[in-house]
C-alpha cells in the first residue's frame, strides 16, 4: 500500500510535467503551461487526477475538489471568451476555404517567415502564389504553383510597376505584406540612405502594395454589382512586438513596425463596411527563429521563448482560411506587452531592466 501511495502520485506528477512541455520537446515555457491548463488538459484528466489524489491523500480531498472546480470553471470562462472573440473576428459572414482559384501575393517570400507562409499556402491548395523578393531562395526550391518576381520593394517605382503588371493579369485574393529589414544603429549615427531604406521596406512598401491591391479589389467588386462575380481579399500585415516597445539601437526598425500597427488599425476602420469581402490580420510576433535576429539569445526562455516561424506561418494561414481578422501575437508576452505601454514609465523601465532588452542589440 505504501508503494501505491508513492507510485500513483509520481505518475500523476509525471503526466502533468510532460503535458506542460512544448509539444515534441522537454522544454517548458509560460506559453506551454497556459496552453496545457486552458486547452490541452481534458476534463477527463482533471476528474481522473482528482479521484486518484483524493484516494491517496483523503485528508486533502477538499483542496483537490476546490482546485478541480476552479480549473473547470476557469477553462469554461476562458473558452467562452475565446469563442466570443473568434466569432467577432469572423463577423461579416462565412469565408470560403482556400482553393485553386485563389491567388496570393507575398512580399519577402524567399526566406524566413515569408517562405513558410508560401509553403503553407501551397499546402492548403492555393492555385497561384506570387512572391516578390530581392533574391531567390538559397536552400529550397519553390513548387510549380509559385511565381517568383525579383523586385527590390524599397524602390517605389520598381515595386509599383511590378504590382501594376501583376494586377493586370491576376485577381489577388490574398496579400501578405511580410518584407522586412533591420538596421542596428543609433538614430544619430545612422546614414540617411539607410534610414530611408528601412522605412521603405518595412512600411512604405506595405502602403504601396495595400493601395494597389485594395483599389483593384474594390474596383472589381464595384463592377460586379452590374455583372460579374464578386471576390474576396484577405490582407496580412506583418509587424513586430518591437513596434510597441522599442529597444536601444533598433529605434528606426521599431518606429517602422509601429507605423505598420497604426496602418493596420486605421485602414481596418476605413474599410470596415467591406468586411464581407475584405478582412485584415496584423501579426505582431516576438523574436522569431529566423536569420534576422538569430544571433540574439533571449534573457528568459521560459517567459520569452523564441517563436518558431513555421508555427506562426501555420497560424497565419489558418486565420486566412477561416477569414479570421484581428491580431495574432506570439508568444504570450507579445499579447500582454501593449498594456505595459499604458503604464507609468517606472513600470516600463522595470520591464526593460527585467528583460535586458536594451543590452541585447549591438550596433552594426
């Protein structure tokens, strides 16, 4: 009996410990802990563990009852909130699944997050994927459904001519503004040409693409009123959580990403009357496991884990397929950081000190 009283609790603890790990690894993060208790831990597991622990430790049964009830009620509350938010972000009616008629335009699709998005769109059956990038991918080859256009999106006229040519022969139904570049330097030490290039790629290229693609979409749908088939358009704007709280030596990069956030918010409101055929999604991820910040190690991998670009791409494409507008932030702290911006400076400075964010970026 004594052995049972030791083995059973250990098995229960081991089960929970394995559940807390990031799926497929033995690494625990705050995101995996929250995900486990709110989504992956089933009601059956909660009840089973409560029965086992009550049998082994009957003197603590009241506490196990309170914990189990708290977990069940908490999960119901969170799932209800998530359901309401999901339904709100899908307002405007149902969104047809991706198929071979869809045409996607992805900037910066030859590497990093953009390449993963291209791969996921292809896997979901998108008929044609047009990639705008300054160079072809180095380590992988695109499938036949992908059409690569070499283009420096920092050059306004070059990008506009390329967009005009593409839109003349294609009805774009998915726009992913993903192209981005960083420059690690103090604002005062940065050459003006470099400053302009960062803003052109990170922000103005998005504006140029948005204006061209959305105008073509609205023009087509306006004509469809008198004849023709209306179409849909889903727009993804990739920003960064550093657009919310800027670290030292990434002032210009963070400012350009902050502009993308405001661009998304304002344009979503300007065009909200077209929500039945036009939806917007903003991505504000934390540090990705791509080349841009691959040399930066997070100070706390539990609270601020590095985001896997392929997982973020899967989440983005899933949102596209469901017509799920709004904002997607990964990891957990990226969803909470905007609240820090509203707090007193002393709290913001504490968060900076705790994360050591201002000592991570060294000048080029």
